[in-house]
C-alpha cells in the first residue's frame, strides 16, 4: 500500500506512475481526494489531542482543588471534563471513520512503477530485456505437443483430473510424477545452495495474510475461498512466506532475509480459455518453488538483479531456450514496482511460455505488513520485499517434454538425471 506522504512529497512521480499503468486523468484525481482526506484527518487528530490534553490538565486541577477542600470549583471542572469526554468520543469516532475511508482509497491504488519500467498497455508492449541468441530447437516432422506426449508415455492424465476434481486439474502418474518430484528437489537444492533458507508453509492463509501481500482486494476473484473457515488457498508461496515478517522489526543481522519454499499453487484463472490454455499451459493447481527476499531499500535493486541472474542460471542448467522480458506498466502486477518475466520456448507449440516472474515491490507490501528495521538514528523505516518463481513447474514440464523428444524417448537434462533416476523417459 502506498504511503500518504508520497502523494504530498512526490505527486508528479505518482501521477507519472499511474499513467504508466494507463490510469485516466479522472481516475488519477483520487490523489487530491486522498490528500484532502488526510488534511481532514490531521485536523481531527489535532482537535482530539487538544481536548485530551485539556482533560489531563483539568484532572490535575481537580485533584488539587479536592485536596484544598474547594469542592464547588472542582465540581465545575468535573462538568467541563464530562462535556469534553462526550466531545472526544465523537472526535474518536470521526477519526476512525476518516482513517477507514482513507485506507479504503489507498488499498485500491497499485504500486508506482520504477522509472525504468516502460510505458505500455498490454503484454505486446513488454520490452525484451535479454533475448535468446542461439538457434531455437527445430523438431523432426511429426513431433508432438506435450499433452500428446503425456498420453503416449502415460505421464499425466487430464481426464482423470476432470473426474476427480474438474477442468484444469491434472493427475500425474508414473514417470510424470517422478519428473515433478525431481524438478522440485532440484529447484530447492539449487536455491538452498545459493543461501536461501527452505520453508514449508501452510497452503491456506487467513484474510490478513492475503491482504498484507496485496492479493486482496486485487485478486479476490482469482483465489479459491473456503467460506466456512474464512481462509484462502494460496495462489503462490509468496503469500505465507512473506507474511512471516508481518508486524516485525528486523535487526541488521537478520537482513537480508532469503527464503525459498515449495508449495502447490491454486488459481481459479477465471476467463481463461482457448488453444493457449491446453494441456499444462494453464491449470488451476500447479507446483512452484518460490524465492523471497527482504532487503534494505538501498540494496533491493541489486538484489533484484541477483535474483534475475539466479533464475537465468537455473534455466541454463535445464538446457532450455529462454528470454527475459521487462514488463510494461500496463502488464505489471498490482503490487510490483518492477517485474522481469522469464519465458521458455515450447518447440512443439512454437511459442514462448511464461515460467517465472521476478519482482521488486519496494515498500508496497512492507507498508501493509508493517515490516521495518531501525536506521542509524534508531528510527523505524520500511524494508523492501522481493520474490520470484524459481520455478513454476507446469510449463517447465511442457517445454522439457516437447524440446527433448527423440526416437529413443524423452531425454532428461543432465542436471536432473540423479534426481529422476534415468537418462530418458521411455
């Protein structure tokens, strides 16, 4: 959530950022309403503080008068205190309402994009930050897409997924299930070797957790909600892992905090349909290994670069053609200040598939989380949060199957063979 002082001190930056997100001038007028409401909040707070101070002063005077036996004057002051108490209750109620209205407006505002984020309306406007500079794999005639390979080698079953749950749910079996496990173990080992602490979090979160990382109210329609228990199935490990730091003040020796977690992820993907969602391209439950970092503001963009390099090396170890995009303002997530997407080449489908997003949220999540540290003056300051997919399995599996199909079977990349237990899927 954005801080009110940003609207006062950096109004031009906020306006430019919202325009990058394709907000209209009419929508941007909310800035002036927020500042005006915060002015009113300050006025009410000043009046309340003044009345509370007067009450304290009168209480001391009443005590002195009672000690000196001047009960009549004390009674007059008591009546003034009673009147003030009624007034302060009204001011407190007004202040609560203003604060709630202010938060209701602030929580609808997305993060302000970093100055290097390009303008653009859709994914077509994203900038290719790092292109694939080698020839893309060309498959033999008759090569199959991953959903047909799955049927040929009995790797996963979409029909049984529909039977057990519904459309968009997959049942992995045999060598397909083993490939999933191999990838998860490889990703976790790779991340922990790089200094990330492994976490195994809950797969459901409460409303406070979903709101703190920005899933609510932005992605409410995309999350699975357990109404009876008032809990949400997680759309990503980012939510429970980042909430470890909710209402926390970190000491210097705890920064940076680097965590990794494997979880299943649950997304309704409402409105998704068409050929591009076939097979593993878009499913409602998928496995993902996530990395999360908490950094001081001056170090966060260096950390972001390091996370991008970390995921790039992971892609290279899997021997998969990939490219990196810097997302434009119109395609960037609600909470992000800058996002890099990794796309892998699907040789049988002849198109790029997104497999990772690596983002810096700056103070946007930390402000909701109340995640802070103490600076050299012992003042509390907000930290920066970052996260990235390292990696999302479904489309990685699709690309691995398609790109590595041979007459002998599906070749397993060398780095996975010890985890998988074989050189080929046969």
